């Protein structure tokens, strides 16, 4: 969702279905690490958005680079990142 702040903000939600507190925190850390790398690459495209990530049961078993690919795919599907893979200038 677009925001008026002009900065990129993220929210991460995990439910108790994910597992105990340790597993939920691991999922959040993985999502944060993956987004940090995606943000470095596409910083100019992500400015001005509020993004919410929902951790799923398999998240804790993935590597952060797998999550990066999934994030980029979903951000492109949501028309936040350019479809062709080339960064657009704003």
C-alpha cells in the first residue's frame, strides 16, 4: 500500500500455527534478512510503500536467499517492482 511518509515500512506477522516463540522469531529474522537484501537492490522502487509479510509454516525451513526470490516475485506481481527486472528511476 502506498503511504504519504515517503519511506518504506514493513510489518511481519506470525501466528501460533508457525510454532513456538523461538520458531516464530526465527521466521521473522529470516524475513527481515531477506527484505534487507531486496531493499538494497531495489531501494528507489520501494520508497513510499507499507508492506506486510505473513510468515507461513514452511518459512522457518527456508534460507533467506530463497525468501528473497519469493519476495521479488510477489513484489513484481503486486506492481511494486518493475516486471522486466530493470530498475526504474523515479
